[in-house]
C-alpha cells in the first residue's frame, strides 16, 4: 500500500502537467493599477504572446525544448486585442497575453499553433502555466460578455481578470468549476476503472464528476462513484489538483477506498466498470484490450501512482 508521502515524492519526481508551479508571481494587486500596467507593458524586457481560440504559437528553441512564441510589446499586434496581464517571473520579466480573433502569421515556418492539451506536455512549467492562465481567461471572457444580473453588455477590467457591468455596477470574476477525479481501490488493492459510452473502444479511465453546490469534495467523490459505478466508498484521500481550462475546470485528484467490490454501472454516463489488478491491467494493455488514460490528464498519473510506475505500452500490431 502506498502512503501519501510516497505519492508526494512520486509527483515531485514526475510532476503532473499544469500542476507544477512555473515560478510566476501573478501580482494580482497590480491588475487595477492602470499606470503600473502601462509602464509594465512598455518595458523593454516585457514578453507577450497571442492566444486565440485556445491556441498559441509554439516553437522548437533549437536545443530540443519547446517554448511559447513571445515578442516584446512594441512588436505585439495590439490592435483589436484584449490584453491580459499574467504576472512576473523571478527575473522581473512581465508577461502579457493578447487575445485575438486569429493567431499572428509568421515569416518563418518554425512556429506552429497548438492547443493546451498538446502544448502542456511540451512546454516548460513556466510557459505551460502562462498559457493555461491565458486560455482560462479567454474561455471565461468568451462566455461572459453579458451581465448575469441585468443582461447588459459587460466591459473588461483588471487586465482581463474582471468584467464590470456599466448598467448595474455588478463585478463578475473568472469562474473555476471544481471537479473530482478519483482512483478507487478495493481491499485487494485492485483499481476500479470505467469507460464512458462515447469513448473509443477499449478506453478505460478513472471516474470523475463535477462538485455540486453545497457539497464537500469528499462527498462529491462518494456520490460520483456511487452514481456512476454503484460502488460504495469509505476513506477518501486527496492527492493533487490540476488546472483544466477546457473550458473552466479544476480537477481535484483523490485516492478512494471501496467498502464493497460490487459494481452496478449507471449505463448512462458509464457503460462498463471493472476491477483491475496490476497483472490484469498489464495484460489488458499488452493485448490491446484496454487503452489506459494518456496525455496530460491527471487521470493517467493517478493510475500510475496506484500501479507503482509508468504503465506498459501496448504491443505494436503488425
Ligand atoms: Zn448588470
């Protein structure tokens, strides 16, 4: 049985994408200070990137690393753009994102557009954090143009972190919707994985769901596992969180212990759920019967924490 200390050291050596801190001070106290923002924008060391429809330009730096395409503010395409202030790094460099309808064209062919799901695993923690921040703000801005209190069109303030209603004075702040994601184990230390109806064939992953109003995270874990798989859960232990701005979630990862192995799927969201021993999952992945969670999602890391290391890869089919 792994302990929470083991889990912490495992996430230290192999950080969860978008979870590791990128060393950016968001300097939230400066967002309302227009004079400070103007000086920060025009400072020669300031760096700017463009975000559009969840994408930004990324490029290979020539040394095998991938970074966001950034430019000084005097080169930035500021017309018809919304400007988001994202923070300051340890060297005092200020970062801004410009939200535009289209990404800027480039004279060279090195840069390419990428969404956060792809860029998140390629970029440094600093660039991934900057991009997640900008994409989250863009998603929120896009769907909150009108006041939810009176219906009037709202205007952007606080360097992209506030929308203010000129009619009723309401202030609207960016939303983050908490969602729980959990790996459930039983008394034989088998893992419960389920598959959603619309997933590709063989895909199995952890269960997950949104936290409801007035509900604790622990209660949400118990409720979601009960609803989706019919499995009763006792002990619930927090592992880590992951920003998930698709469009506005924060994934809160848990390990949970079933009090009974009996499964009864809802057949609505989850069409199948199974208990896997480590040998079961190894064999099922090898034969191609099961596709484990992959990519940047914390789901893959929760399964790996239980498994005790990276999951095996499927055998190549010829
Ligand atoms: Zn209003």
